C-alpha cells in the first residue's frame, strides 16, 4: 500500500451495484423475494455557502420513483436542522429525560438567532406545478396535486434557505475542536416509504432512514476551504487543494469561491465537511479503494501522529470487513475530523480527532463497520437500532481484537458487562422499543449497542460460530442495497444452519426475559438441571468424572428442531416448558459446568458449576 498526498476521487463504480431501481429482488435459488420493492430517488443540488454567516441557499431537483404498489397522495421531507431551535422536540426531550446526552443537555434552549439551525422551503413544484406544503417541526408535509401512481416517476423542484446550527449534535459549525462545518443531514431529505408506510419520526437526536438513489451535488464555497465527504469529485483540476491529478494542467478559476462537484451513485445519504485548515492524506489500497484522511493541521503533535498512524490499520479494517461480511462496493472511503464523537455516513465518517491512538482506531473501526450494518444493509435505525449499532459493535470488536490485540482477551467482555448492568439495575427495555422512546438514554445505548452485539455472539453459542459467519455473508449477499428487517437476519441464519430461530428472535429482542440455568442436583451418575429464567436456551455442559476424564454434552432446545455442529455428545432435546432436565452420565460425576464458553448470557453464574 502506498501513501499518496494527492486525492483523486474516482468516478467509476462497481457495475453490479449500478442498477438498483428494480421493483423486486432477483430470483435466487433459495430466496425468491418476488414481492419486495423499494423506492428510488435521484437528487441534483446546487448549494451556495456563505461560510462567514453560516448560511446557504439551495436548489434541489429530486426525481422520485414510486416502486410501491400504492398511489401516493402525499410525500414528506425531513428538515433535520429545524431541531436545533429552542422549544423543538429535541430540545424539550433533552430538558426532560432523566439522563440527557452530555452534548445536548440544555444547549439548544440557549441558542441565539444566529446560532440556531433551520431549513426554510421557499418554493416546491411537482412536474413544474406548485404544490401545497407545510413545515411541521422537522417534517415538511407535501400535499400533491395529482397522486404518484405505482411505477411512476415525478420531478420535485425546490428552492430553500438554510442556516447551520452551532455544533451540538452530529451536524453543525464551529465544533469544540474547531472544525468549521460538519454537514450531515443538511438538505431536505425525502422520507422513506416502504411496506410499513411512511417513516416520518421527528428528529430527536437518534438515527436515520433514507431512500436509495443517486446524488449530484455542486457546492460553492470560499476558495480557502478544503472539502471532503460522500461521493467522487468530478472537477479536481478546478479545485486544487491537493485533489488534482498532477499529470493534468490545473484550471482553477481566479474567484473568491470555488464550486466542488460531487457525484455519489447508489447511496441513501450525502455528507460533507469543510475547513480551511484540513490536512488531507490518501492511502491507496491495491484493491482500488482510496482511503482519505482529513484532519486539522493545527492539532497537537501527538494527535497529528495518531492520524498518521491510523492510516495503515484503517486499510486492514477495510480488508477485514470486506472479507468477513461482504466486499466494499465503492472506490473511496473518507475518515474526517468533525462532528461530536463518531457517526457513519455514505462512503465516510465524521469523528472527533483529539484522541489517543487506541480511541481513534476504535471509533474508526466502529464507524467504518457501519458501512456494512445500516449503510449497505440499510435497516431502519429508528425502529431497529440494535441491528445497526449492535451488529456494528459485534464485527468491529472482532476486527479490533484481531488487528490490534492479535486475539488476546474477550471481544464480548464489554457488551456482557453492559447487559448485566441493565438487568441488575432493572432498566432494560425490549429491543423493539423505538430509538427515540426509550425511558433512559442509558437503556437505549446499552441495549442497542451491547445487547444488540450479544444477539450475534450468543447466536454463535446457539448455532455455532461457523454458521454465524456464513449467515452474515448470506445476509449481505441477499440484502445489501436494500432495507432488511429483523426477520431477514433470522432467515439468513436459519437457511445456513437449518435451525429454527423464531423463538430466539422473539425472546432476545421482543422481551426482557433473562437466561438463568442451574445445576439442581448431581447424584452419582445422574445430573439434573433446572431452568430458572424465562428465556429458554440450548445447553452446553462439561462433565468431569471421578476418574479424571471429561466429557462434553449438548442439549438442544426442542424448538430449534436441530443442533449446532459440535463434537459434544448430543443428548435428547429439552422442551422449553419443562422446568427440569435429567440424564444419566456414563460414569460417576465429580464436577459439572454449564457453558464453559461464557457465550450464553446467563444472568447468574453462581449456579452454573457443581463440584
């Protein structure tokens, strides 16, 4: 891998991902998803940024294709920046929740007029004819003149003004690290319509859901700003700033502002960031992916070194995720200093930069892993944040464990501690809870990240690690560039393992039932186990005999209708309604241990060992 100090945004894109407007899935030998459909949108935007006033004017043309079987009488846009105003739902929620996000607290309520955020729609037409619309908080409600018929495409032309809020949550200007512009969720964004209907939650500070499509964005901004983010730069020779191709002559206009022209094919979001003091490095991977690193040159020397040291391991992360989930389909990925912590976007992430190396690598690993879980596998983050944050935590922990720790330690230790914290403090809520409506931020965070991660690591205990690894790849192959649901994950795992898992999805994500198995008695050769918790599970058991020999046993759960691959002795399955289970070992028993792997999330380990 060779480091190059110029940036060439590649305009090509993997052909297999180029045409995703199809109404139904391509027929597969074991997955004939013939009734699936998803909407499509193509955005063309011209943005004129006044960096001094933190305001911009925008013109947006959106060609929206209704691939649903329904006629649409209305459409809806998200206007996320409107949340950063005193009295907004985000503001009031933060003022009333028991454990507010430390980055938000009461800060929105104290914003001045020149510090608030807003997106004001000045005009909107449908196929050239003005339509009626109303701004309601962070949602633009549009009443159409004529319904959009099934299979029909219409063009919406919009003129809007906007102001960038002071950096509070994710987006904003003048972050605590001095980044000028972190521009995420900055444009009027069409809401998603799917088999469940419209998804129009107000922006409360959680996650997002978007329509797959193509972006063509022209951004005009002061010439001293360096810009990075989503997409491929179309006019590098007119920009300079290290982006140009040295083999071609520059043609940079002698103007106060420059126009950056980006195209992003087949994405459901578009982010950009800009600062006059960005360093910009590029690491070109042999597989044709350019990794871009934009970070402030004014950072302390120790942080500058960390950003340099981050680059080779980031390439290792890209290779790990491509190998273990699915091949990254784009030609660039950007790691950009900005935002308020770490947040994933199309082909890019915003992360804070004043970190130790371990922290910088960790946040990069997590946010890059989001490219697979939620970006390419575009689940609804608001409704199923555990599929997004949990699966990302699972795979990024495995990657970090291999790349930095070389296999030392337990990658599940953190999620395990978090889950036990929820249970012991009686603050756990079902993972089916909408992300905005958890009673506590802690319950959302630990549940979505920790318990969501344990969904997969514990599944290794249920169906075997080999099947989970195969299941993730099947999930990616079947549902990338689509909007998968929890049932899709379950079915992918069922198809590779042959094991029924409806009970597992229900118990772990839709209830707060806990797992607690114990050794009730040992009498000579007879071992009796008991289920104390409400959630049933298969049981791995290791028995040591009085002669010093050992034997491993596996007791499948009857509802599984099968068992995982194992070298253990397979015993008769255990019906979940039976509170106890007894069997006869071959010799006199000295000791017994339930789940030596500790992959099963038993909430009471004291009764798991008999000696």
